[in-house]
C-alpha cells in the first residue's frame, strides 16, 4: 500500500486481508486490518479521484526542448477544471502572458478561463503565473509546479513566464492544439520542472526575398518559434530577386525592386506598418526581430530600382533565377553610402531590437580589400544608429566593432578567418550549412529544397554540439544557434512548415537544453508525441522515418479551408 500521505490511487489488492471487499470475512475486514472507517472512506475517495483523473497521457519529461531539471510526481497529476481561473501577478507584461495562455487553452477546452490578478482571495485549483524576484531563474528561466491542487509557473521575468506557458501547453493532451472544442480530460502530469536556456540567442531565419510571404504567414512562423522557446526571428528582407521593406527615402526599392521573385511571381513588400505589426507580434512572444539588408552583394533588386547604385550606372533587369554572387552596389560611390545610411536609419527607427544584420555573403565580384573597407564603413553606420551589427561570417576580415556578431554558415568545422575575428572580440551565432540549413532536403526524394550542403535529416539537424563545433573558437564565444530557411524552392506556408517541422525543434533544443540532456534516442521519442500536436494545429510536417510517430493521431484533424490554417498535409513524400 502507498503511504497514507499520498493522494495517489491506492492499488486495492483483492488478496490483501485488508481489502474492504474481501468476500472471505464479511464484516470483520476493518477490524482485522486495524483501519478505521474514516481511513477506508479516504481510500475510496482516492480511488474515485483516480477514476476522474486518469494518468496524464503526456509525461513530465516529454517536453521539447528538454528542460534542465524534471522531477515527476506520479501522485500529483492535475485535472484542469471547467471553472479554472488563471491568476497572475499584477504586472502588465505578466498579464499579457496570462491572456495569451487563456487564448491558447480556450478553443480546445471550451472553458472560460478568466484571467484575474492575484489581489483577490485565492480560489482553489487553476493556474497561477507568478513573477518573483528569483534570480536563480535568470532572464528567461521558469519553474513549473503541477500538484493535484493546481499549476503554478514562477519566473523572474515575463519572458520566463512565457516559456513556462509553452511547457504547460505541451504537458496537456495533444488535442489542446485543436481550434474547436474537444471532449477530453485535460490532465497535466504531476511534478516540478526547473528550466533555463543554454544560450541567449536562439533563432530562425525566414528568407522573404526569394519568395515573398505576407504578414499572416510570418505571424504564424513566429508562433512556431515561440512554441519551441526561440527568441530571435531573422528576416532576410533583401536579395537579388526582391526588396521587401518600404523605405520612404528610396521608395522605388520596394515598389520596383519588390515586384519580382524567384520563378517570375509578383513578389511584394512590407509597408512600414506591416513591419511594425510583425515586430510587435514577435515582441509579444518575447521574440526579437533581426532585419537583414544584404550588402554589398545580393543587391540586384536594389539596382533594378536605382541604377545610380550600380557600378556601371545601368539598371539590370529583374532577376528571377537562383544563382548567387553576381550583383553588388558600387563601393566606390558616395551615393552608395547615402543609400546604406538612409535604409539602415529608417530600419533602425522601426526596429526596437539591438541588432541590424548587414549580410556580407557572396560578394564575389568585390575585391577583398575593397570589401573589408566597405564592411567597416557599414559597421560604423550601424554603430552610429545605436545598434550592434550582425553579418554572415564572410565579414570576419573586417575590423572588429563593439558587439559584433558573426553568423557561421559554413560546412566545415574549421575557419581560421572566423577564429581570428573571435580572437579580436566577435561572438558567433552558429548556423552550420550542413546541420542547420532548413532549406536542405531531408532525403534524396524530398520534393523541395537544395542539397549543396548535404541532406539534413532530423538526426543531422540534432546531432552536433554548438559549443565545440568550430576549431579554435572557445565555447564562451558562441552566443547561440539559428536555423535559416532560404526560400528559392519554398513557395507556400505549407512548404515553409514542411521544411521547419520536425527540424526546427531539433535546433531549438540545441539552443535551449543543457548538453547533459542531449540524447538522440530520447529526443526522437519526445518529438514523436508532437506529430499529433502539429496535426491538431493544422501544421504541415515531414513524417520523418527516423521518428517513431504513433500509428494514428488520436485527435480530430483541424477544419480545412479556414483562413487561419494551412492545408493539412502531414506527409508530402
Ligand atoms: C547560400 S547562406 C546563401 C544564400 C542561399 C543559400 C541557399 C548565405 C549567407 N548565402 O544566398 O539562399 O545558400 O541554400
């Protein structure tokens, strides 16, 4: 028998002489066992509770990314009640997290889940979000406690509460992702989680230049990042095939340079209000937008709009192919630096985050010395705007600038120029092409994607160590990871999702989880439970053969044809 203090269902052994239903000794069982009627009533009540609260279908340790510390308590599962209340510290940012939690849970549960601040009397049960001055949890950590009596998330910041909410969401049955009410017992597994990220920079990049994606698509991608506790969205806003952000001082960049894309489609661009909306939506999910203006190469679209930026002052035709490395703005012209200062100035004013990404990749036609001077001058412009610069690792040879970040996208583990830039003070974001490039195919038969950096199945996306990836780069220089999605071959939201899932969660786990949790077999088992969540949320994903997906999702498919949902296509190949 379990301990009397336990609230767990007691296993009632029919061979136990104390069993109340023991047919052999009617009437004397209580006396024989030495148990009072009250104790027996308690046992019966616990058994009834157990029937009402079946074991949680999700285990506390099933979370992706793996939490730092998980302490399950099989006696403490919590059944979310229909009249549960969400209580939250009276802080505007914490209240916003609580409202988002309510908005996440209401559709599937159909429960009202009112949000109240903690000033009033404490009702029993429900969910509490508590902002505490708890330094142990850091800028993004949280603690989650599930007991029979309720669920509590504690954090030092609203970002920490937000991450705790993502964990809470994953602990409910997969049907919680349904957009319409589902008859389900909303049970959470009992116990405690203490969780903090390994790296402060955990990102994904969306290339909206090769193919343009409208604001609703980008907002949905932001939701996907938030689920897996990513905190940076890098937007690749400009490239040869299109310029995607309105710039008041150079209006033709967007209206002319934006009117093309790979394959000859219409392209498009974000107005300043569109961009503000994206930034605000991301910020509400504790995600910082890092906008990229790729310079000096990858600029054909800008040259189409303004011939004065071109080395020969002749506007090229719009480019709708997929080659790289042929275009550049004239580094010898002062007009080019006016353009850079104007564009980055307007973008800096629209961007609350600390960083501006200046690209710097594949400027093959610009001589090395000229290239380094150009990058140094652009770095000074960024610093003058009060921002820190990020560039692809090709900017390594340029002089160091305070706070400079290099984004590694190579496929080898050795690059003396990058190691040297790190010695001069740069820090690194790791996006190794052969592990983190989500535009690579999963397998030879993957219908979209590239393979120049190799095939990237889920294991390849997961099985590398950011801290030890580059020779002669100390672990302390690594600020985090980022998964880029280039879109030469990606044309729809469903295709974006197909390339992100299930590899984005793999990269997210590298960025968040302590190295001690790294284990491919356990990762793929945890990941397997997410397929049903993605299906319920209408998220397209690749049913990778490496992941032991359960045979059939046990939950209803989402409504088709709803504007909020991509067509459900759980296996494209
Ligand atoms: C390389 S990665 C590029 C991009 C392409 C990508 C395709 C990088 C900084 N440059 O221009 O879209 O490969 O995989």
